[in-house]
């Protein structure tokens, strides 16, 4: 069924509608099974995609250097150096 609410349902899902338009969509959802199913599908899709998100461990620059190149010489990195060291990390990772 094409009721003209498809785009509004997406905006409603993401919370991007003005309050009055959101209330209109909310009211429409009570009467339109097709839009209710579309909203449910968006919710399921969002949950599935979020569950696939990469879980990146929080590593310091020193740990990243060691992971990129285990033979890298000991190089203690102070927090204020983390940004400077990032270029070295990228170079080592891309070299692999």
C-alpha cells in the first residue's frame, strides 16, 4: 500500500521530524499496518547492523605500535605524544 508516509516513517524513526509531524505519523501508525511493519523493519535492521559493528579494543599508541610490528623496539609513549606516534602506527599497519 502506498499511503505517502514512507519517507516520513524513516524521518520519524530517526527522530528528525518536527513535533507536529511526528504526532501525525504516530497517529497514522495506529491505522496503517504497512507503515507499522516498515517501522518495525527499520528497528530490526538497525539492531542487526549495530550488532555487527566492529569492536575495537582501546589500545594506547605504544600497544598499537607493538601490534603492528612485534619486533618494533621498546618505545614508551607519553600521552602528549600519542598524536605524533599515530603516523608511525599508520605507516606500520599499511606496510603489512
